[in-house]
C-alpha cells in the first residue's frame, strides 16, 4: 500500500492537497504524520523527504515529493480515478489554475497563513493581498461558469484543482474573506467534503500549537 507522509494538519496546506485528493477519490494509503513540534525536526524530515519538505508519497520503490508532482504521479498511476477533468479544454484549464496556485499568490500566503483551528477573524490586508484574492475569486467564477455545470466544484466533479485550492478555502474561512455568492457556494461544497471535515477534526486533536501562527 502507498504511504503518504504529512505534517501537522492545522498548518499544512501542501499535504492537505494530496491527502484530500486521495481520500476523496478512494485511493488507499497509509498516513504517516511527521510531528514538526517534536525535537529533531530537520533530521526526521530528511529521513523521509529528499527535499526536507512534505508531503512525500512512497509507492514501492517510487518516492515522490512536492504536491503537484505527487498529483501527476497519481494521474499516471490511476488514470481512470478522475484526478483531472476528462475533457481536454477543462483539463488544460484545471492544470493551469492549479499550477498558478502552486507557484503564485505569495502575498496571500504570507499574510493569510493557514490555520484550520483559527476562529474567523479579519486582518488588515495590503493591496497585493487583495489583488491575490480578486484573482482567485475570478479563477473560481471562471471555472464554474465554463466547466462547472456537472456539480458544485470548479469543474463539476471534484478533481485535483479543488484539492489544490482547498487550503485557500480554509484561509478565506479563517480570515473572514468576503467573496461573491458563487464562490461562497463553492467554498461550502469544499468544506462539506468528508475528507476536508476529517482533516480539520484531526487538526483539533493534534496537541502541537505553533505560537507564531496561532498569534496571527
């Protein structure tokens, strides 16, 4: 069985992507949590991850790190699982917006730090953060308008694109971000996913708290 190494769930956007995707699509795996609050963090990370970062997927002799690389590995391994939309135009759009999220939105990442245990509370935001929010909501509304007729997710059915944006959904929730109604319905659909709810519940059972993040 595949093994997926993740970090503490309250603060882990990249592991959430892969964990949620595999959970929702029924891809069986063993979960291993690398506790970043315990001593020897760097050594324990290096023991499972060539980059010293998580997530990492181990599938027999294959070791895959970086969430987008893992998603593409799973696409090759399980081509019928529905990881990406089946239609080529939708699949191209989905991969593009997922890659944009993976490589961009640095202002939003820095200011709206992920914390699934955070009670919704606004913070002051720079023009750069507001621009990132506007771009993300335009991505969501554009995908829904063009490809979302078959269900409540970006491309109708749940896919890797939704998994990639799930941490953003949690950030928008935690910082009380106001979004258009179509985006609100999309956020509600993501937050109702059994996998998303299980991840959040697990985060509340984790005894480690990061004072720097919890204090934001």
